């Protein structure tokens, strides 16, 4: 059974893959974030924190 954290990270990575799809199309991170869903926008800082915490 997956822990909540693992589950959230998995879900988050799936969201970020979608975000990357529009980053690839648009190059501009700001524009992509503006078009991101509220969930993606909310989780972006969380993901960055996880990334740089190590």
C-alpha cells in the first residue's frame, strides 16, 4: 500500500508532466503557469520545495 506522500508525489509528477507539455510548446514558464489548472498552480511551489529540500 502506498503512503499518502508517495501517492501525492505520484499525482504531482503526473500533473507536472502535463505542465511540461505546455512548457515545451510555450517556452515561457510564466505563460504556462498562467494557463495551468488551479491544482497545478497550487502544487508547483510544493514541488519546488520538495526538490530543493534535499
